[in-house]
């Protein structure tokens, strides 16, 4: 009789463990799905990998002048993150983001500007540019 109760006890414990593991697996799958959706919506741009990928897809140089006011897209990887997300082209002059100029958002060099552009991509902000003398606002493409 004791063996029967021990066997039932062991089976109950195994059942509880299986139930908990199944619940954990479901939570992991939900988390992975949420992570994928966030990455597709641009939030993945803030991860180390997202920042590196975006940074490698564009080369910015300060636009000549006495004070930092803009950066020029020196080169861009065709089909790269920044071209796909903003439609940037070589020769574009980026003067700000989200409707603000660089000096109002404390950007002092091309490296700061690159970081802010990556953040703009993540948060869905526009880039203020000049292309062939025309002022434009480029939204993030989803």
C-alpha cells in the first residue's frame, strides 16, 4: 500500500513539473514573439547589434563651416538600414531630427549625429535634411 502511495506521489510531482515547464515554454515563446515584433518596429535599433548595423550602413562627415550645424552623408550602403529606413542618399545634408536643429539637441560632432540618427530610427522621429537645395523631412519607413 505504501508503494502505491509513493508511486502516486511521484506521478503527481512529475505532472506538476511538466505543467510548470509547459507554462515556462509558453512564456518564452511569447517573449520571443514580442522581441521580434519590437525589432521589426525599430526598437531593435537600440540594441548593440542594431546600432552597429545602422552605424556601418552610413558614413557622415561634418559639413564645412565654423560651427557644427550639419553632417553630410558621404556614403551609404545601398539597401542598408539607413537607406531603407529613411531613404537617405549620398550627398544629403542632415541638419537635425524631429524638427529640431542639431544645436538645440546638443549634438557637437558627426559621431553624436550618428547616434542621434540611430535613436531617431528607433523612436520613429523624422530627419531634417537638405537634398539638392530642397529642405525635406524624412520619416522612418516601417
